[in-house]
C-alpha cells in the first residue's frame, strides 16, 4: 500500500502540473495529502507532518531564499547584471563571445533565477553574436547552460538550498563542491558547444521580444555609472563568507578555535552571509530612498517574487515530512537492499521528475523529500555522500528541458528559435550537462 500510495502521489504531482497547470504548491501539498490518506496514516499524524514539515524547513532556509531573491532583484533592477556581462566580455574579448555568455550566465544565475537571467541577457547575447559573427545557436546554448548550472547546483538558489536542508547537508559543502562540479561540467559543455552546437543552422532566429533596456535605463534608480567591482560584491562576498565558514567548521580547524574562528563561523552562516550581501546590494541603485525599500518598491517586488518559491519549498517540506513519518523508507530500502546503484538512484528519480513535469526546483524538492528517508539504508548518510547526493539530485534535475519547462519557452521566444531548434539547442545540451555532471560526481564518490 505504501508503494502504491507513493506512485499515486507522484502521478498526481506530475499530471496536475502538466495537464491542469496546477500551481506547484498545490501539487506538492495535494500529493502529500494523497500519500498520507492512501497509505492509511493517522489524521493526527498528517496534521503534525504538515505543521512540522512546513515550519521546520522555513525556519532553516526561508530567510536564505528571501535574501537571495532580494539580492537578485537589486542586481537586476540597478543594471548590475548588464554591467557584469559587459565587464566579463571586456575581460575575455569579443573573439570568445560564447565563453563570455556562459561565464556571465553562470555568475548571474547564482542570485537571479535562470528564466529572469536569460531575459536580461538575451538582447546582449543577440547583439554580440551578430557583431562578432558568432553562431547564435552556440552563444544561446552557452548562456542557457551557464544559467542552468548555477541554478541547480550552487546555493543560494532555492533548489540546492532546499535539497541540502532536506538531507541535513552542509550548505557550505554543497556550495563548494557544487561550484567545482558545475564549473568543470560547463567547461566540457563549452567544448561540445563550440565544436557541435555552433554548427547548427538556426533559420528562424530574429529580434522578437526584446527587453526594453532603454526604458529601464531611464528609470531614476538605474545606475549606468555602477562600478563592476561593486556589482560583483553582493554575489561574491556571501559566497566567500560561506566558504570560509565551512573551512573553519571542518575537522582540520583551519582557523583554530579562538576568537577569529568564532567570528568566521558567525559571518559564514548562510543567513548572515546573505544578509551582508543584501546590505551591500542596497548600494547598487543610483539613488536610495524609502520608496525603493518600501512595499511598493524593489523590496516589495522581491517579496512578491520570493513568495511562490517559499510556498513551493514549504510544500516540499510537507511532502518530505509525510514520507518520513511513514514506513516508506523501510519499504524502498528493502527493494534496493544490496543494490550498487547508490548515487544513481537520486539522479534517475530527479531526471524522471524533471522530464515529466518540467520544473527543476520541484524535481529537486520532491526527490530530496523521498531520499531523506533512504539515506542510511542506501549507505549515503556520511557527510561526504550526503553532499554528493544533493549534487546527484541537482544533476538529475537538469535532465531535460523541453516543452513542459518554462525556461524552454523563454529561450525559444526570446531568440526566435522554433520548437525543433529549441530541442536541438536546449534539450540536447541540458541532457548532456546532467550526464557529464553525474559522471563527475561518481568519480568524486570513488576518489572520496
């Protein structure tokens, strides 16, 4: 009955999203309730699971997600994202526009969601590819993969943050190794893009759906004189603080155990590091006033953008807690008893969910929910293997982007690609990205 209940819940989550376009919050909440009722869970325990699952997860990562969204809003609205893109292009040179697009997408998508990042960068991508006579298929694929890589693997984006919270993994460890795995994977993808994807003929590319950057620049808060170093700081400073905090908390005690360690440990806590990054981001607009920080200004817009993410994450917490409070873990561990699949199980499950329902975040949350009750039975409960499990889920959540994924439609509509061309560029490369990333993770698991 437990196995039947799980299949029923997953089918509801997938079909309600794909066929009826139900909001992911309702899909995940409905899936949790369906599982509980069909598995015979006591109603009192169901209520406890709902309260505990939502409350505990929001207590752990709610502010981290909110601060990350707010930083992204200020970076986007102040013009910082475009300034970063232009600076990276100047460093790399117009001869390497494709590489510049990938690096820019990778950096921007740490605080800014991948869809929004592509919207911001699309006009620049088309203009530069035309100016440098570089195939737009290659630059578009590079930009999309750069955005996707950090979106699914590098905190503080909500997906990996939530997955780490579900599995009790260190966000700092996930960030460090997520940066390693995703950047190396991007390097391999870049080689594939310039040698193969760039040769794809795109007949339908045009200048549709341009972002009205001029109107944004005329806004009183748009900072055309923003220094690139200042634009980088809200992104890089929190990452640096979290990495230092993680190093300090390791068994090697790189910073000792005195006063300096205490300060590093405090500022390296993700919520404190992101709060500092947020305060720095307040210096990005041309002018700063109370309207900007009010409910009708950028802060209000950030709250509106964060609310759905927080609700989806909380619903994922409910789903995970319901699964934990059942005997599903014992059942599934029995099915995989003696199995050598290990890290392939979360990868394949996340890939199946991503391909079926389209959202990488939902795939990450749902898979992490299921895996949370299986870690010990599958031998994945050590600190190292927990980190790699989060990354395996992240790799699977990239496989593959197609017509049920909003990112697919943003890419095709902003570039003027046909659906077939979108499949050739976006779908194929997201599959390649996930497979390469998973291969690297398996190699790390052997070396570790």
